[in-house]
């Protein structure tokens, strides 16, 4: 199996992801297209407008790819799966999931930073065997999406979507590559599907 990590100028976490996946025994390549890739990971660090500008050229290719192959978006990568984001101003996303990306609805300081739990609201392929683990978060925006939501996380009494699973499309708001053994197991769950 060929695992691709999409290099589209928003991947401040590309090499951490590659190192984590290589550690669990899968061959990864940093790619600029989906050609020859069996599963694809969309990384993401930065703002929604920057991410959208970088990834929109891949939109048609990714929409075709997910008809037969699986993708997983990480943090901003998950947010970009949505139809639209509202960081600074409205910006088009990939439109792969029915949702929008908005600022976290909290009076508490942002970003939401550090280790936190995820709360399953339905069966999850990604969290199999990880139901009580904590993951590392670093974000100020959230996905408003209830149709593909698998898990929620609470930040100062506000619940937000932390995992999306919808057909071949997966997204995590946290950073599995920074989440120790739990993150490695989550990658293994995704890659073994």
C-alpha cells in the first residue's frame, strides 16, 4: 500500500506525520498529486484562507480520489474538507463534507491547546481500542458538522467536532503525530481499513 502525505504548502506537520507513520511500519511518500496513492493524508497548520488557497487547485482531483480511496485530514486539513471556512473572511473549502469552519464558540482563551479527551457519539473506525485516550489539540477554529461527526471534545463547557468519518473521508481536529502511542494507534487504525 502506498500512503501519500499531500504537500500543498500548508503542511507544517508533514515530516512529523511521515515519521510517525514510518514508525508503525508503513511506507509513506510526500506527494503533490494522488497518482499511484492508495490512501492520502491532508496535513494542515495555519489559517483557513492560506490552506484553502493552497488546496483548492487539488479540489477536483481529491473529489475524484475519494470515490474509491480513503483520505484523512488533520487539524486544518480536516477543516478544509468542509464547504466553507470563515477565518478572517469566507473562503471556499473542498466541499467533501457537509460543514463549515468557524471560530470556536467560547469566551475562554484561544487557541484550545493541549491534551484533551474525545467523546464517541457513534461507532468509530479510527478510535477502535482508543476510546479512553487523550490527544493533542492546537486550534482556534472548529468544524460545525453533525452529519459525519463521530466524536466530540469539550473545551470549557463547549463541545466541538473532533472526529469526522463519512464513507472514505476521515478527519481529526487533533494532531495524532503529536499524540504519542495513541496517535500511532489511530494512524494504524486508519491505514488498516
